[in-house]
């Protein structure tokens, strides 16, 4: 039973409760927690206003991570090719995209692409596109290292069985590589959740944007941003627990 205890998770849950207790106990104190107090109608309205940002942060991050995984895999495969032009495409894409700061990429996608394409992009899809582009370069490197970690003997065995490139990747290489890269993919998901706060600069009504609007209306930055910090903490703890559950499930399946 002790082997199943997740010590870091327990510590994080304890930390979250320690952070929550001062907030609840300080609702009537000098820090003016009434702004986000569940005991008053105005506080409840402010809390609900901030909590409503959860769905936008989650939808934005999940959509971007799915797209980035697909693009990252498509970019990683040329990097494993013997063709120098394919490998060159992989390196150029990874190095250029990885070198651009995410905030700059968000601003360029939202304000620059409509000028280039002549088509307006709403804040949601601009945020998704920028996050997915930025993350795909890191995903490509994760997939490349995961695929290269597969023993060459298995690839040779697949060739002996007469499997073509697509079937070999589908049935032999990728199932094993995905299990190996799941932990770093989980880290990228957490990173994506945190970085989604940058999309607030173009007006996306996610958690950070709503907190900024509440600060402007109530002039209570400490209390509001403390709640915002707790929102991200709870969200990331839940997502991290989900990723660990998936890792254990895949690990147990391998042991059967």
C-alpha cells in the first residue's frame, strides 16, 4: 500500500490546504477578502466570475495540446529520415519556432496573420494556433527521442515480418514510444496550462483575463491574484493526477 502513496501529490495537496486556510480565515480581516468571500453576495458573484474562466483555459489548452501533438509527431518523423532535406526541415522548424517567445508569437498570430491572409482570426483560435505552434517544436523533440529509444532489433523484426513503414510505425514503434514519452508530454500539458495565461493579452476571457478585469473593478490585486494562484494550482494538480493515472494504467497493462 505504501508503494502506491504519491508523496509529491500529498505534499502539494497539503500546500494547497495551507494556502486556502488563510484565505478563508481572513474573509473579515485587514486584507479585505470580502472581494472574493463566499459569505457575501458580491463576493460570490466575483468568485463565479473568476471560476467561469476555467472552461476557457481548459478548452484553449486541451485544443492546443492535441494539435501540437499531431504537428509535433509530423515534424519529428522527417528528423528520423535518412533524407538530408527532411532532416533539414525538421531542424529549421524546431530551431525557429522554439526560439520565438510565446508572447511574441501570440501577438504575431493575432495581429500579423490577418494582415497577411486578409482573414480575421478570433482570439480563441489565435491563442490555440500560437500555443500549438510553440509547443509543437518541443513535442517534436520529445517524439524524436522517444522513437530513437526503441530497440533497433524490434524494427529489424518488423522488417523481417514484411511490415511497411506505416505499419511498422503504427503497430511496433509508436505504441512503445508513446508510453515512454508520456511523462514529458504530461509536463508539456502542465506547461501549456500555465502559458495559456499569456493569451489574456489579446482579450481571451480565461482565468488571468478575468482576474485582471476584477482587479480593475475592485482595486484589490492581492486578494484577486491569490485566488487566481489557487485556481491554477488546483487545475494543475487535477491534470497532473490525471496524467499519473494514465501512466499507471499503461504501466499495469504492460505488466499483464
